[in-house]
């Protein structure tokens, strides 16, 4: 028995859209974390050179 949701939007397309959105958010979080780590290392290096 098909529900109204399955007639309006194919389940595979809906799941794929959510999956791609989750991957995009994960990629963005990875990039932001990587940039933050490099910025922290740069600040530490600058502080060490002043000693």
C-alpha cells in the first residue's frame, strides 16, 4: 500500500537529498575545523618566537 508521501515524492530522491546535505555539512565542519587548527598553530608559533 502506497502512502501519499511516496506518490508525491520518490523515497530514493528524498533520502539522497538528505544524504547529500549531511555530507555538505560534514565537509563544511571539516574545513572550518582545519582552518581553526592551523590558526591556533600559527598563534602558538608566533608566541614561541617571541620568547
